[in-house]
């Protein structure tokens, strides 16, 4: 079972981002995803910088994947995507169907990101014909759906791509053309002042009663809790999961990576260091589920 460092969902200063990845390359992980997936206005690192960083990190022997935006709205954003695909030295994480199309046209292998909404084996088989090599299911797709999809592929004698599951981090729940951070700060999206950079783990959003509820992250909404599928590792192995995705957080990622590295080499399930993920168990995401 491999460990991956998912794409950075937040907006960090340039030097902080570069320092994070130069530290991460020393961690016991196998795959690093690089690139902006949330907002094209976040330009502390430009396309050229991400590609250069990918080349630097690839020299460590780890697989580097360049991730695309989840919501492409402008020709300029499509141009950035074309540059990533045309680079040619890395797989692409396709978070939008336009990325799938470009990868197919250019023969570039790709990972289907969690925003592609793949819900049945017919869609999965179609994407594999287009060049899909690895699939990251959406956050609400639990073990039962994945089991049924795998069985459907086997029934038709079709191979499965590599299966990568979000094992740690705040779940990306939704995207919108509207910028939630700008709205919360009562500024226009086009004059936002890049205020996301002030919230390195997203802006907390509480209910009227003051209960922590969500995280606002630009045009993205995340769950408040950092979910953790560590104790479900035996079930993940049985399901045939190939890769565990760990999303970057501003603090403690080296310890998180070490925790999962130890767990993947142990026959005993590790203790939970984050929150339980109701979606995985077929329950509402916020409902606590009993420990197995």
C-alpha cells in the first residue's frame, strides 16, 4: 500500500510552500501531487514554478503528479491546463473533464481526481480507455459503493485502475464560481486581495449556536473535521485500496506521515488521530459512527 501527499488545498506564501515540499520529499511517501486545484488567482507559485518543483522532487525517486483545477471557468485557466498536460513528464490529476479530454488527445496518463463524479463501472471503464491509471473516489463514496463497483468490473472481466482513497485531511465538499472567503469578508471576488493567504488551514465557519461546522477556502467548502481512516486500514486492504491520500495541513504533517507509514506496515490497525468519516460507513458525514 502506497502513501500519497494530496495537492495543497490552501493558499500559502511562496517560501512556506517551497519549504513544505522540500521537507516532504524526505518523508516516507511514494506519490506527491502538486499544483493549484482551487483558485487560479492564487499565484504565489505560477505554472512554471510548479513544473520546476515537480522536476526537482521527481529526482528523489517519488512519483510526482501535476493536479488541475477543479472548476475551470476561463480561457486563461484552460491555457494553464494545456501547459501542464503538454509538459509531458508527469501524470496529470484530472479534476475536470476538460483535463480528461486534453490527456486523451495527447496520450498523457491521468489520475481521476475526487471531483470527476465517477459513480459506476461504465464511466470508470470509459475513462480507462481514455488513459486513466488511478482513481480517487469522491468524498461521499463509501466502502459499499466501491465494493459494488469493483465487483461489477470483475463481472465483466475488466481490470481496475489503481484505487486511491482519501485517508486523512479535511474533505473537499463543494466548489462554486462564487468565492466564499471574499463573501465572508464582504469584498468583491475580483478585488479579494488574496485574503485566503491569511487562513492557512481555511476560515472556520460555525453554526448560529457556535458549533464548528465547515471550513471556507476560497471557492471551496470543506468539512471542519480532519477525517482519519487509519483504523479502517484492514478493511481498506481487503477492498484492494492501493494508495492512501493524506491532504497537507499547516502543522504536524511529518508526524501524520510517520503514523500512516508505520500503520501500513503493521497487521494491527492504528489508533485514530483524527475524526471518524461517516461517509465511508454509508452514514451522513457528520454523524458519529461506532468504533469497530
